[in-house]
C-alpha cells in the first residue's frame, strides 16, 4: 500500500476488551498515528454480536454489521481486524473472506493462526495482502516483529518464554502467599485474570498456540501445533513451590522450542528454573520471551502479555505497518519456503527433574525407590524430607541428575506401584538455561 495520502479504512470484527481498546486507541492517538503512517487511519465499519451493549467507545460514525463474514466481504475497508477469537467458525470464515476480497488482515487470534496459519499465509501471498498477528503472542511485547525483523540476521537455535499471564499470576501468588492452586485460581477469576472456564490457560493450550507460532517464525518451519507436548499447572501444589524455593528454583509454566539436527522440540509444561535466571524474575501477569541467536546471543523481551491497552497497542502497530507498506510474509519467509521438520517426542528429551512422593514412613521404602532409579540408570542429586511420622504418609522430594525422559517415566510408574507410595508421584522438569 503506497503512501498516497488517502485515508486507510479499517473494519473491526469483535468489540470485546481488545476491540473496544483498539477503537479507543485509534481515536486518542489519531494525530500521532497519522504522522507515523503518513495517512489518516479511519475506522469505517464494526461488527459484534450485541449492537446495544455499552463498550466505552463511540461507535456512532461506523457502519454496523451483525455478520462478521458479511463485513469481511462487503465493508468499505482496506484492513480487516479480526478480534472474534476461536480457531474455526466465524473467525476463520471471516479472515478467509477478507483475504479473498483483497483486504489486509490483522488478527489477535493465536488459535486460528496456530491451526490454520500456513493456509492463511498462502492465501495472503496469493492475493498480495498482509496477514499480521503481533497481538496474538505476548500482548504488547513486540516479539513477532523482533524475531521476524530485528533478528533476521540470526539463526535462532532455541527460545523459551512465559506466554500465559494467568498461569504466571497463579504460580507467583502461590509462592508469595503459600496458598493452594484452587484458592488462587478462584481469586484470579474474581480479579479478571482468569476466564470463567480457565481450561485453555491452566492446561497450557493458550501458551502452546503461541509457542507454535514463535517456533515457526524462528525456525522457518510449518506451524505444527499437533506435534506439541502440552501440560498445565493443575498438579502443581503449594508444597512443590515451597520445596522449589528451598532448592533454589522458581516454578514457571514455560513454552520451550529447540531446533535440532533431527527435529524440533516444542513443549509447554511447568518448569523449575534457577532463581537467578532472567525468566525467573518475571512475575505476576507479565510475559517474557528469551531467544538464542547465533550472532546476537541471548535476547530477553518482557512486558504485559494481555489486557485492552497492551493488546490494542500490538493491533495498531500492525495497522501502522500495513499503512506504511511494511508488509512481510506472515512467518518471515514465503509460505512455500517453510519446511516440514520432524517434531521430536518427549521420550527423546534428556534433562534433570524434581520428584515428590507421598510415602508411608517405614524402613526400606527409600531403598526400593533408589533401587528403581538405579534400574533406570537415574541417580539422585539432592533429597529433602521434613520430619518423621512412622506408619503415616510423609513427603519425600528428590532432584534427579540429567537422564532420559522415558527412563524417568518408567521409574515413576514403578514407584507408583509400590504399596508404600500413596497417590501419583509429582514430577516437574528442571531447566538450567545457559543465558546470563
């Protein structure tokens, strides 16, 4: 799109927190955005389910569409902003319709891009329009732009990050207060940090959607959400967080992607990280992404990962890029150049881990546990046990030296089968990242 002085016309589908925030930002920052774009950014049309709801923004001057797909086809707009959400249904149909009608698309929809990003990128290239999604990952942190443009001179070997503010808030509050998961989750829902149905957040799916996009962008591979290993934080207890602190770690839900010769690891799960690492200091609702490039080394991006202001900021940044003609392929390179690379199973992963057992306090139990570990070629690095309670259950905590994931899984199954072990053993992986 050339800088010809004509206004850039924008249609916005979805007027929830982010949509209303985007309308307000475009209005409040109109002068500075015109200066930076060289053109006026003008909202011409909007779409949402409820026409009468008060959204805290003035919609009186915009054409209203009850049907987001109809707006994608028919609205007088250069850019279609999709803020509906969902991997399929109206969001997918609307984005496809917008691209087919020659409109640029800006979206905050990580689920849509994680499941259909490759096909949508192909369609955008065929129509010679932009498909941008800065707001889909890490809210207001410009991580997509940083990887696609700022790190373009690097081969990125790995990245990891805190990609879900809800989980980070819960884990931070559990550590600071000693309260249990269910109690803190309820508080997060009352404060608006967690949804009424928090499953996508606390089960790791939201973070996995975002990691799939970052891995594709970083490694030049096709988006492979189905190859992702995903675990959430439901099983992390206040006891685990306390023991982690005593051992010098903090527990974070991390997305981790590594690009190896034989394939890529993509995994989301709770991790114990040394308390002195940069990622460990990211608390509350904040997000962070750490990348390793061959020339630049370690980069750390940190900021608010959600909310009306930060996410609207990312949406408008994409709009400005399109208005000024800065349009790049969705995943940094042409969709046809994205490669398919094997996604490695967690059974191939090697690393250290934390194990917590509830065992009956009686002679010989730990001998059985250490025998099982020896059978699987695993060894104990450190062990903690608080107090004695002969004949009753006590917590026993171990950290295990680096070993194969499949071996640990077999050892845990054998431990669980012991008569003296009560319940399911808890295992949390330990990552001793090398960045400074």
